[in-house]
C-alpha cells in the first residue's frame, strides 16, 4: 500500500527545497565575490559585500 503524505508535509518539503536552492545560490555568489576580490587584491567592507550579494 503506497504511503500518502499529508498536504502540509508536501508543502513543507517544497518550501525547504526552495530555501535550500536559494541558500546554495547565495553561497555560490559569495564564493564568486571572494574569488574576484582575491584576484584584484582590493579590500572590500562588509557593507559592500552585503550590497553586492543583494544585487
């Protein structure tokens, strides 16, 4: 007999997957920014980092 998941469980799983995807995208962007900063040798403030990640 197949297991039936409740609607709330399915919604929770979908939301979790969305959040995980968004988190992974932010991590990738942060790594790109660090790599770019490392190559250029310039220093960047935390405020500038957060503004760059919001774009």
